[in-house]
C-alpha cells in the first residue's frame, strides 16, 4: 500500500566512521558542508548528556501517530539512529519513556523525532540521545499509516536510509552516505586547527584579527573618526 510499508535498509555507513565522528563537534562538520545543511533549530536535545552517531533508519509517520515507529524500534539494528518525520506537528507525542527504554535495551544509538516527545523529566536523567521538536503530555494514536526505509527531509536536509546521523548540544546533522569520508577528513582538520587556536588563547596568546577590517573595507564599510 502506498504510504504504508516497511522497506529493508540496503546500506549502512561503516562502524569505523560512526566511531570517528563521535569525536567531532557538529558545528565543525556543518562548516565543512558549506553551512548549507541542517535539521532546523527546533530539533533540540532532551537527554542529559552524550553525543549521537549512527546510521539512519528512516521513518515517516502521520502526525501524532506512532504505530510505525513501534515497528521501527523492532527492526532497527544495534547502533542505528531511528529518525522519524512526524511532520513537525507538536499536538501528540510520538515517543516517551517506555519506548525510549526499549530502544536503549535494543542497543540503538539514538532517536530523532520531528514531532513531540513526552516524559521529558525522565529523559534528562539519561545519556541516551533523544532529539525532538517539542514536548507534550498528550499521547499518540496508533492507526497508521507510515513508512520505514524511505528518504525523508527536515527543513531541506534530506536523510536517506543508511546515511550518517550525528548530534550534540548544537543539534542534528545528516552526512550523506557517499560523502562521509570526504567530510570527515575536512572536519577533522578543522577541529585540529580550532583546538590549536583555543589552546593558544587559553595560554594568553593573541589572534590575527586583520581579516575583520580587511573584510569590512572590501564591503565598503565607512570608518569615521
């Protein structure tokens, strides 16, 4: 049936890069993707601490309905990030403490919900990554429809099954399957450079700020005495 199906995930980003990306700030990775990709500012972390990295198991569901999300938790492999497009609607929650506890028991790497969650007080005591667009106490429906294993998109960020999903305190980012290695090399180099700059500043060093005036001058900014 169109709009109501479970598709197999034919590819997953390698465990090597899942591990490597855990040490990179999402902001560094985003900068190295030309700052064009993002999951929108509404998707915020609701867990207490911890970063997220893992292949995406994609889910699309009717707003406020979590029947297909239950199935996704059953078919996801350990290390997967279940990424749910619930239309961004905040009326009914999609997951709560029991479903999240089940996800933890199954060894998943995190949940991303483009919709609402509930039991947020309990989630703040956990280190299991959960990102969502909002919180409501109202529970979900369970009538479908929905899809597992299809491409989804949040605010222009396309997520295909098996792509890499990462998250930290700044939010969520998808790295396309075929770009994972290239982006990693660029982001790792950027982190190394920024770590050196921060170390120099903490040691009392200075920074070359000449680029600021040069940019302002090039753009025609007037400097008045």
